């Protein structure tokens, strides 16, 4: 029987709120089984870029990453945000190690091809190494993954944190009974009346996108979730950070 493992993805709004982050990590410390944490940090990157006189350009919620912006996100995601989270996890008794995709070659990607938009140094994942992540996990270490990958040619790439969480979960699914949990500020996916949608299947997702119930940044999040399920991840939950490990939120199946 495979051991349970929870991959938790937490967005920038929670990462950058000291009280919410502390509560999330406190909850995480009570979860049984192995754990992986994936984080964002886009708001911090935007603030630091502005302080350095670098304009942030966003298209459809995605950051255009030129060479100067890549330096900023590397400093912020791989340094400031990642190490603050690791330090807080240690304070809660979780032995954590911060990683980018380049560390141990755990997540390799390629630069997104230019179509209608040139996103710059943005990566689309080719491979996540579940065996290397598992080697850390089995030593009692909780990997903390920053949203940065590499191309194997010496270049770092800015990569969506939801995608990294899904790819890590897929890579670990052959080794563990994996639950992928996306944490954000709401109790789950809400309908147009603000009511929780308890379950979303692929068929319901198609319907909700067509009628406008699901839109914007929630679309790629659920697409990642459905892809993870199709590649062996046992369960995907979208819920509030305070509710991880509980029977609440929206279940993707």
C-alpha cells in the first residue's frame, strides 16, 4: 500500500500575509504523511521590480519575463519568499528544504515558444523528477518548491506555480497516494451566486466555462487539476488555506 503524500500549493496572497502564512504552516504541521509545498509570490515580485524601476507586464494573469524581470523573480521567488517560508516551517517543526527546479535537476522545462505573445523567459515543464523528490521526502525532508525551473542549458525560467504543483504531484503519483491541494483565500470554487461548488468533473468544467461560472485564472488551475487526475493523482482539492486536511472545499474528479 502506497504511503499518503500531500502536495500543497499556496498563492502569493497568502504567502505575503504573515498571519495567514503562519496559520497555513501550523495546519500543515498537523497533517499526517509526507508533504511537499509549492509557493507563488507574484505580488512581492511586482513590488521589488517597481522599487528597482522595472515595469511589470502581465497578460492574462501571466508575467512577461524579460532578462531584468527574470533577475527579480529569481531573487524574490528563489530567495526572499522561499527562505522565509522554509524558516517559518522549521519554527513549526517541519524539516524543510527550499528548491528551484534547477536544484538537483528536479524540474526541467523549455522556454515557451513565441506565438501571439512573447512571454520571454517563461518555462513550460518537460519533466519533474519524482525519484529525486522522494529521496528527500524519505529522509524526513519537506521540499519547498519555488516557481522557477531550468532548461538544462544554464538558463532559469519563470514557471507558473500551479503548474509546478501539478507536475510535482504527477511525478510523485507512481510512488505515493497523492492528494494535490490548491490553497487560496476562498472556501473553494464558487458559482455566480457565491455558493461553493462541491465537485467538478471534466464534463461540469466544460459546462461551467461555457456559461461563465468559471472564468479567468480559475480555468488554468482546474485544467492543471484535471490533468493531474488523469496522470494518477488520487485527489485534487481547491480550498482555503485554513482548511487543508479537512473535508471541505471543491473536489476535482
